[in-house]
C-alpha cells in the first residue's frame, strides 16, 4: 500500500542555471578572493553591504581574468561600474 494512493509521481526535469555552467576553480586561482567575500558575508550576517559587494566584484573579476567564467559587464552582474580614476597631477593638490 502506498502512502499517496492514486497520485502518480511526476518526473522532475532539471533546469540549467541562468548563465550556464562554469568551470570549478580546481587550481585555487580565486580561492583567496572567494574566502574574503564569504568572510565578509558572515560578518554582516548576509546583509547587502557595500564592502562585500566590492569583494564580490574582486572575486568575479578574478574568475573572468582566469577564464573561469565569461567576461560580462558589471551592470549585468548587478554590480556598479568602476569609479573613473582621477587624472589630476601634483599641481592640482596645492
């Protein structure tokens, strides 16, 4: 006797991730950045803290630079663009 008579089990079909799969970091090229990000999340108890977003950006940049994920624009990853660098010289700092 089954615990759920008359109801057939439906086959579950797996759904792929939104951005597809990406290689695991077997060589540990981005382990330090990942640990810094995870430690930050732990400290802020999962809050969406700006400093953690910067660490997430560093981690994703490492993955992109090491071909562990496709390069993409920051806005598509939910992160801010890099702030424009100041091109001032020493004479501007008087």
